[in-house]
């Protein structure tokens, strides 16, 4: 296994220290959600969850009784049996919090729409406090939108677009620009009474098609007003004009359930990433699925939904209402290019709101690998970086290479034939599977790079092929190239770079600067040359450049090694360096190819 830095072994015990633990209870319309999270400084950005659970108690359903006289659902107080059921689950959670030693001051109960509008809201909240001793914080409508937006911001390194949070009783609409730790959004999110449970009731009691159309017209009217009031950030408008539409970020159980349906119908099957956060779909696929679902499920559709991954019976009943909402809101929103599904909601938003700007701006993928950090990871990242030409996609420079450097030796203790497979699955069902804040493409890309870092040979190639389809042919090629470079670097430095401990100024992992083909980035060309020269002390250095040949863009990689040094002259090292050139061979490329030429140089 990896040889961790001195601070890493203590993380496992430190992260569960009571001072870092925070417990959140989200009393929502569709259920009650419980979580215990560690905000240890090393990993606070990704909000690591130590415990999570959900009680399927619907406050919305409990408050609405069907009247045969009026053929409508009449709102009533939260019934005593429902209050008892909730307090019982809270007493259970109190036992769990005690076991974790969560400080009382770090336990927060949050209530939203269903509690806020309940006729006996005050009595309900008092009953909870009397039973468990914890006060209930009731979020105002505007604050619920803000906190939900922070939950979405926590879900990715960057969020730029329109955001929606669909609860049981209401839905919030806003816009957001979140990057580099800074967050801008609408002054106040618009809250509309079109939650998944509320719309389900509305459609179930509609007496005819005219009533359904009246509901649709009301939704469109309210969304048109909401959009007009948002005053979308000019930066987003310019971005949308340039890219052909806005990105729409969707949160909330109703939207996530719809996302799992899209995931089940994705062209890549079985879909390789079993996590909803970070799943994206084009507008046309989103609309096509919504159009296929009527206001009532047919018997065939009910049977089909019963077997879908992560679609509960309750979520299945709400699918027509969610599809109905989608069909109507897309007629009112500005042009939408694609949709992205988010796990972050009220719980994540409450935690994210406590983080400093410095913590927020950290990249989730890099943060998630810090606890497995290799010796000299910062320097290893810069060595690999020197093998990347100007044309390298940004995600590799800024996210994948720093994370890869942290994990360069993590799978070394696994039998040789299993290392590539372990790396391939590491980001989906391995240790990074539970990390909050990653897109599916980031997960797939790092998994493919780790697989290639260990030679790329796996017993069953179907999973790798599906990950390659998720990222596309071009990014799959870059994953093989970066992985091959990492394999060579790992051969030259088989146990990291000794003497490079945490705190050494040369070892900090920061987003890497893009360099042009002369080797310089934001610094001068001479500083770039000085940097490469300094790496000669570490036995090997790379210099990569793009070169045009017969209408194609090829890659030339210059490898400079110390003459007669056994660490770079050993046969296994030479083979690893030869394998870099093989990445560009025609037989190893599908759909996208860059020919790679490796040039050797030696220095005294």
C-alpha cells in the first residue's frame, strides 16, 4: 500500500474526534434525513459522511386528508402518530450521536416547507424538543432556497448556471456562479408551491383534462414570473450565448429519482457509475423521457419502474408529477443546453455554509486524495506535468495530475495482476466512491488514468470500455497517455521522492499552470527552463510539445535522464518509457489518435 506522510496515519483517528463531528437532521416534506459528518480540516471540503440514514415519513402526506365531499385534499394538523414516529426516530439518532460523541452544540435539526406551513407547527416542534432536548430550527422560505443553493455549490468544484431544488411541497429556482471559493447567486431564490408530493396530489385529484391543463397553465405563469425576477448574472448570459444554452443544476429527491431513470436509459449500459451526483444529460434526452410519461402511469410503466435502480415505490408514484413539472418549466426557462444532477441539498448546504473561502476553493478531487498522499507528491505532479503538451485538456492539468500524484503508489501493495483493476474501480466503488463533489467524467477519467498507470491490463475489459464511453474517445486517449507517463515516473521513483515531507515548500500540490510548447506558463520561458533543469537532480525530466505533421497534431516527448544511473537504466524503466510511445500506435487508438514520438537524451 502507499507509504503515507507522517500526518496521514493520524487522520483516521483525528477525523472522528468529537470536535470535528457535526450531526444534521433535515425534517423534509417527503422524509426525515439524518447524517453525521466530519469537518476535519484536511477533508472538510468534501464533507465526508460517517453516518447517514433516512426515515420514510412524509409530513406532506400526513397533513392532507382526502375529502369525498369536495373531491380534494384538505390540509390538517400533523397527526399525533406521525409526531410520535418522528420523535422515535430522533431518539434513535440521539443514541447514535452519543456513540459517536457528537457535541450537543454540533447537533442541528432543520425543518422546511411541510413544518413551516403545518397548522400545528409550533406544537410539533415543541413536541420534538420535549422528547429529545434538541430545538428545531425552521428555515424561512428565502433561507431554504439559499441553503439549498449552497448544497448544490458543495456538489462540484464549479457551478455556473441555473439551479433548482425540488422538495415535496415546493421548488426553489435561482442562478449561481460558484468557483474558486467565491459564490454569487440571485438575491433571493424564488420559492414556488410545486413540490413533487404537492403536484402528485394535484394531478391525482384533477377531475378532467381541463383541470390538468389549468394546473399546467398556472405552473407556466408562475415560472415566467420567477424567471423575470431572477436577473440572471450577465456572465451566465454570455456563457449561454456562446455555448448554446444554460446548464441547469437539479437537486432534491424528485429530480434525483428522474435522474436515475435517465441513467437507466443511458446509451452506455450497464452504466458504470452508480452515483447520481455529477450525472449529466443533454436537454433532448431529458425532454424525451419527460414527454414519454403521462400524468398517470400505465400498468406497463408501473411494472417497468418497479425494477429500476434507486426508484422506490413512493418515488415511482411521483414520477408523472416530476415529468409534468419538467415539461412545463422548460417552456418558461431560457434555453437549456444540459442538466446536471446534484446530491447536495439542505444538509450539505448547512455544512458548506460553515466553511471558509480557503476551504471552499480547494478542488474536491485533489482534497479526496490528500490522505493517501505519496512522498514528494507535489514534485511528482510537476514531473508528470512536464510530459503534457499545450494541447492537454485543462481537467488533466488542474485536477487529474495532482490527484494522480497523491495516489501514485496507493495500489502498489496489491498483487500485480490486480492493480490496474483496483485503480479502474477506485473512483466508483472503491475508496473514492463516497466522495462528495465529483462529476461522473472526473470519476471515470481518474479511474482510467489509474488503470493505465498500472499497465492497463484487466481480466474483464467491459467496465473500462464503458468508462471510456462516458468520457469520450479523446479523453480516453489522454487518460492512457497520462497513465503511461505516470507508470514511467513510478518506475524511476518506486517509493516516492525520499526526503520530501509535508511542509516542504516544493511539495505543495496546487493547480498546475498550463505551459506553452517552450515550457513556460505564467512565468517567463527562462523560469520554465530553470525548473526543468532543477529536475535533473531527480534523475529524469520530460519536455513535451505539439507538432503539426501532414494535417495532424502529433506529440513529441523528450525524455532526459542521468547517464548510467541504474534508477533510469534498469530494463523495467526502459520498458515503461517505451510504453508511452505505444499509446500513439494506430492499433491502440479508437476514434481519436495522437502519434507519440519519444526522444531520449542523457546528461552527465
